[in-house]
C-alpha cells in the first residue's frame, strides 16, 4: 500500500491506469479529483485476505471519502462501513451498503441520528460516553427497540501521529477512560433497551509503526478477558483503523503485517474481529489534478499559482501535511526551479506544497498525489469556490462520479431580505 501503483508515466505523461491525465483535464476541467478503481479494489482485497479465514469484518471509514461510487464499489466487494453521522448513514444506504455491516462511531450522536440508525437496523453503535449510552437507551425504549452496543474504550496509548488525529490518549475527547470501562459495562446490564455486543477502540490516524497498534490490542484483549469473567458475552472486538499510507518517505506496514499485529494475542478466542480502515483504502487511490494559472517570480521566492486551493485540499493548511506534486507532462529542458505551489484563495495558508523542484510553464498540469483520503470529503466552498469534479478511471474508461458544482448551486438556498 505504498507508492502509487495505478498512477504511472507513459512516454513522459502521467496516467491513471490506462488514461492520460491530460485527457481528463481536457474533458472535465480542473481542479478535478481522479480515482483508480483498480487501486481501490486491490487495497480492500489486501485487507480482507489478511485475516486468512478468521471471522472478521472490514468496515470502511466513510469520512475518508464518502462519494457514492466509492461506497458502492466497497459494498459490492463485501465491505462494512464505519460512519460518524446520520448523513453518512444515508450515503451508505443509498450506495447499497448493508446496515448489518455498519457501525456508528462518534462522540456526539444526536437522538434523531440514533433513531435513523435503529430504524435501519445497523450492526452496532460504538458508544463513547455514559451520557450517550443513557440517551441511546431512552431513544431505543421510545422506539421499542434494543440497541446493539460496543463501548469505545480509550486505552491511553500514544499513537505517535499528528496531535489533531491522535484519538487514543486520556486527554482526547474520544472514548471511555480505560479505568472506567469495566464499571460502565456492568452498569449497562441495568439498561433494558441496550444489548452489549462488543468492545471497541481506535487510537488515531496515519500510524506507520505497529507498536501502538499492538499495545492497544493487548490492553483491549486483557479487558475482554475481565469482562467475560464478569459474565458479559462479547461477540466482537473492534480494533479501529488508522493504518497510514506513504505520502513521501513513510514506510507503513502492509495490511497483512498490520492485521497480524492486531491479532497476535487473540489466540483461541472466537470473537469476530472488526477493523475500520479509511485512509489506507483510498488515500493512494486518488490524485487532485490542477492547472498552473500563473508563474510569479520574486527576488525571494518563485510561486506556481494553481487553480486548486486550500478549499479543495485542506490537509496542507490544516496539518502542514505533505503531498507529492508531480508534473503531468515531464519536461526535460533544464528549467527546474524551486516553487511554492499555492492556490488563489486569499489566505497565506493557502498552499499545496512548499519548496518543490519543478520545471513549469504557465498552463501546465500538476497531480497532487495521495489525495484520495480527506481531500474531497473535507473540501469547502470558501471564497465561493465550487467544489471540484470527481472521476473514476477503470482501465481505459473514465466515469464522472460527481459533477463540478456551480456558483448558482452554492447560492440556491440563500435569500435576500425583503
């Protein structure tokens, strides 16, 4: 899951599978997100095969990229889904996802979202606080339903990732403190519309070291044994997601190594194992295609001003994240300069990459790599900029899977005062 296996140069021109990216820019314009069907399928199948016959469910983390075509593709492959909102539930159902393979995570589930999930008969709620557990019990009682529940336990494990995407430390907002979990599981027995079915944790995102995963898994399995000794029947253990991808110099573990680390201590236990990968399934399956509008040379810096911006790809501005930036057409004319690749949004923080050595001319196309995860799903309309089109390449075919927005659509719900 490292590198960009579906995006390669042919005759000095970058292609997605068998499709030149220049063709996509001509047909659909820029900025444009381009995804590879082959890369998505290969990533899912690698995770699925890694369990080698153990009872398991791979639940794709919808927040990474929620396009209906991508959700439908994973559903057809047999994937489950990890959702964090009622809107994501609606997307999964519209895409043909199985609610009985869907887990509902998130710290702030609203009663109407709970009702929708109970009505859809989802597999499990990953509950993150005692207050949420009691509200869910009340909502389920009003509907004459029994809510299947897994408590998300915070194991206080340092994921060694960016602080904004670390979720398993005791100071984070996520999950139930590890030392309070047993008492809350015991208390759940007194809630008549709750059925405890699982145990859950998730420690963060973009992890490239197996150590934190193994540490969290060991702590959770120890807790599992104690819960079973108290007479609780736990049917599944959800060990979360968070496996990282290669953006530049990272060397993340393969799916098989990751699953082996999670399952190393399970032994003869019969519980079903759930995981919730997001970035690792879609991150390197997508690129953001953008065109250089202007080159601006100053005495201090060279700027390549692209038509994609922070509203299209938030990660560099939000996390100071690094994405490789590749020319769609490689020039070999010795005109390489060091560029700041920036967008047209009126913020100094609007950048796609700093200090990139590129040979560029006005009008050139660039591919922002590893943009399949948290690219389109985090995009916005800041500066009244319509969101990008999305396309899927499949061999030598191209499918438009989201039309480019128009300014008229952005203003459609607004009114002027009388």
